[in-house]
């Protein structure tokens, strides 16, 4: 079952008796957990009808006992197992008969990050329960998530503003949701959140400085690039986030450069790569600063810098050298 299908079924009042929510995007997993538990249990009777277990601590029998306990003063009880991917093989064997024949008055919910669907337990789980994976969002899906989230929080957001926010924050959905909440409040009585709203709210954040760094490096503006880099390190930011931000930005520049080399018109490039016209001119101008040969070398340096930062290299020295190399073309 897809996350969308799962959410639709919950809204129709369909509560699964056994359910496993998992995936790398834990923000969405946690949100789905709350959505399910809100519908599965009466909050005023939660003390009587709700149990929480942890896979690395449970032997399985305690989970089954709780799941087989009849609900008190309610039609349903809920049992939540966190870190369920850490359940030992013995625990899974104990739970397997219950998965095949669950109690109709219990919602048994397991959560985790990664599972092996080849195992007997999960093969049976797919037959008798609901298995939902929450994958990390690709960058091109983030503006859509932002627009949906903004509407759900009470105010729509301009398409260009959503794209700017996704560029600033990246695919950290928890941080995106938090920023949207602030933007909804900041926008006040305005009918929608604008690009200017995003710029004002993000101007003091580390994410905005990282966005600035990527932009200045793309422009090969060495003084401002070093200024942005210094600001980020003064704010305590580390090499992984900076390399990630630069990599995302230059991946887009590389795709634009390839289309420029094919003599594709600028407007067609925007449509092909789903780049809002508000940002297209700046991105194309930056892409013109680099040949594909240079971009290949830059990505080799991203990889080298990332490995070095994780094996004892000095983060600032590495990033300073990387920035200098890209801006001046001297390696």
C-alpha cells in the first residue's frame, strides 16, 4: 500500500488490525503514526488501551500479550512497537501466529526504518496486514510537498516561494514543516505566502547562508563565497551539510549546462527541468560559468572532500580549498 492509499483509507475510517510503517523519511512515518493512533484510540481512555514497546528490548511475547488483551470501555486498543526492525528472530517467530490471526479489537502498529521483505515474517505480514514504506523525497518533489503542507497549515504558498524554500532547506521535511508554520504566522492576513516572505523569514537561518554560498560559488564570486562560508562555520555548521548543499546546486547546473550545449532555448530548459521562471535566469547564468569537463572535476572534488572530512580532515580547510578551487578554476 502506498502512503497516499493508506491516508485515504484512514480518512474513510478503515483501521488496520496489523500495520507496519517504515522508511527513511521518519518525519512522514511519525506523522502517519499520529494519524492512525488518533483514529484508533479514544484519547480519554489511552491509559487503559495503549501500550508502547521497543523492538530492541522486547521478546515478542509481551507484545502479543498486550495485543490479545481486550480493550477497556472502548471498541479498540492500540499497541505500538517502535524500532521494530530490531526485533530478534525469536521474537518475530513468537509474533507470527498473531500476525496471521490478529485480534479484531486491537490495532498492532510497528514502525522502523528498514526491513527485509524476503523474511518469512514480512512475507506473511504482507498477506495479513498493511505494509507502508515512506521513502525520502526527491528534490523535484519538495515544492509539491511544501504547497500541500502550506494549505494544510492554513495558507497557500506561491509556486516560486515553494521552490525557493525547497532550495534553502533541502529535503529535511521536519525543518520544512517548521518553516512553513512560521511563514503562515508571518504572512498574517495575506492571502498567500510570497517569495519575499520566505526571504525575510529565512535570512537569519543557516539554510539561507548555505543557499547563498551555493549561489556565490556558482557565480564564481570568491569574496562573497568566502564570506558565506565563514558565516556558516561561525554558526557551527559542518562539512556534510555544506557539501550536500553545493552538490544539489551543482547537479542542477550540470543538467542545465548539458541542455545549453544542445542549444536548447532558455524557456525550454525551464520546462524540461521544471525550473520556475523566477529563478531560471540566474541558474542559466551560473551554468554558463562552467563547462561539463569542469563540472565533472568539481564533482570529483565534492567526493574527495566528503571522504576527507569523514576521515580526519579539517572541515574548514577542506571547504575553503574547495570553494577557492571552484571560484578560481585552480586545483
